[in-house]
C-alpha cells in the first residue's frame, strides 16, 4: 500500500512539473485589420482587433504601425502586443 501511495505521488509530481513551457499571454490572433485616413494631416492610421490567446477575448482597435499592418494577415499570431501598440 505504501509503495502504491508513493508511486501515485511520484507520478503526480512528475506530471505537474514535467512541462514548464507556459503560454505567453501577451500574444494573440489577428481577427481584423483596418485603416482610416485623417484628412487634416493626410495620414493613415492602422488598427487591429486581436484575440488574446489566454483569455480568448478580443481587444478592439489596437493602433499599430504600417509595417505590422502590411506584414500580417488575418489569423496570424502576433506577440508583444503591449510593446507594439501605439494607443
């Protein structure tokens, strides 16, 4: 009985500590890309709606750079959202 109990706890410990890889909650999936033209300074502003991979909630109208707008497509995963957002 003691051996079985020891084996159970050993397996439990190994299964809980075996995978230390965690999900990056500052990543998401691009759900929508949008742009709008401001006529006063004649500049484009670029936006993305991104679904957070941890919470599965969509954060709308994240202002992004033209480089991100051009190089990413709908369904692409993007990380470091807090550092790339302009608003």
